[in-house]
C-alpha cells in the first residue's frame, strides 16, 4: 500500500540541538554523563564542547512526507541503524529530513507483514552529513486493515 | 594509551544491570524522545493489542545500551550503532547490557552488543563501531 511512496522525501527541517533537551534525554536513558550535560566538562573535553548521546536524533523533527499518514499506534520497530561522521554537538543547528527507502510485503505464519524502510539524515549548515539513520518499521495485517478503512 | 587498547577480541566490557523497569522510566522517555505511542505508557492501549501490559520503547533500551561506551568518549566516538529489536521489555523486567569486542583495526573497535532480560533472553542485539575522532 505504500509502494508509491518509495523515493519520496520530506523537506529539510531546521533543528537546534538544545542543551535542555539533551539533558532530559540523557537522564531518560540513565546516562547523564558530564560530557552530555556539563558545560564546563564539555569545554575541557577533546570535543571542546558537549555532545549528544548517539540515539538523541530520535527526538528531532524530520518533517513530513506528503500524503504519508502513519499511525503512531500498532507499529513494530524492527531495526535501527545509526551512522555518524562525527558526534552531534550541543547547541548546533542541523537540518534533518527523511525518505521512504523501501516498502515490501511478506506473508508469514501470523498473516501478512509489511516492512517500511525509512532513512533519515542530519546535515550541518553547509549541507555536510553529520549522521544518517535507517529504520525498519513493521506493519501488521491488523494495523494495515485499519489504515485502509 | 587509552582505556580500551588492552582489551582483547572476545573479551567483554563490564556488564551493566539496570534497575527494574518502571512506568516512570517510560513516561520520562516518552517525554524526552517525543514518542508518545500509548502502548508504552497506557495499560489499556497495550491490552487492546493483546499484550499483558505496557512495553518499553525499543529505543529506550537502545539508548540505555549505548552507555556501556560513554566512559570511552575521550578516545573514541560511536560511528556505527545498529540494532535489531528481538523481544519485548515489560514493567519490572531487569535488563542487563552487554558488549564483547569482536574486531579491531588501527582506528576502529567493533563490539557485538546486546541487552538481555532476567530470563537471559535477548531483547535487542546488534553492533557498535567505535572510531577514533
């Protein structure tokens, strides 16, 4: 049902890696290391500033793909892959976007499953990639039926 | 000489065992990540999908697992982090985080990583590549 969306992208959205948001996130994953949360510690580190935890991009805005309405209920997260060119710095402005990389359906023992592969990207001001992300989302037959109504 | 340079292939970092999962842990993660899928916070919504109760966000577990490497950021950063979600984490589950060195080259260390529950069942599994910055 999402075959037509393969290759579709969102517009880039500007995100600021906010200090407070990084702190809240680091606390929520039980990792409030001073490299993430202490300004002074960050300055003395080899990065000369604070960095964000590697899964922090979960909290960012990647924009919408036109016409693509995924429910926030009933989806199964199958896989998640991050690749970084460098760490994400607290305070920097980045541009994020998402693309539908692939969509396929498979028959399984518990009915038909649909797989949606999304890629996401974070770029700096000059358009240089900081990180890329690939996400595999599994849609069960029950959820798919609801979507088609 | 950095802290991980002595580690041999097949050796592991010290495991970290988390406190039993609470609802508040998941409410906090929902707020911090913006993932408000109610299956992670509201019992009725989880039950509607045939689950015995709410389950942790897979990304909560993935986020936690990365902290095995946080002490080593003075020498490395996480270049690649890939995870397959294998099993559900329920309230009161006790999750243990594990990393074993699988491969090394001059600039990179590759670890096999996983989180297991109190029944020693994998809940997430994957790979972390540390790279010198």
